[in-house]
C-alpha cells in the first residue's frame, strides 16, 4: 500500500473555503480506487493537558496547517489515479474552486509506509 500525506498551509481568512475544498476532494479519491482517510484541521479542544511527554522537546504546532491522508494499493494505482484525475471533470471543478478561492498558500506531499 502507498499512503500519501499532504500538508497544507491554509490561507489567512480562508478556513471555510479550505473546508469546502477538502469535502469536495475527499469524495473523489474512491472514484479512482483509493481510500481517503480524511482531512485534518488544527484544533485546540478545551480540557487537554498542555504538557509534553518529552520535556524540552515538544512545541505547539501551527494553527494554520491542515493534513490529508489517502492511500492506494500500490504505486501503479497511484499513478493511474494521477492520470485519470487530470482528465476528470469533477477533479477539474475542484481545481477551479481552488483557483477561485486560493484557500491554501502551499503544500507538501510525503509518501508514507506503515510500520508493521
């Protein structure tokens, strides 16, 4: 299995637009044979212990970073998704939504493997 982790820097004042972008894109990955594990936004829930497990090493993360995780069975399936999504009308519509809103300012893509 190949899992892709995408780290987005959300544009100032564009959280709602980013959430809409994420909702739209999440629905598309299964169409191409993948599994979308979700988009994850920063949160600061009340009642959490604010201390870090490893004293002197931990730090609070930024409040404008979101993550997405999705998987495909293998590299060939991921590459097929990339080719098919480039021609898909729904994917083009989500890209157009991003072009209109500019809801994130940058992103990083990392491929992950599970430790077994």
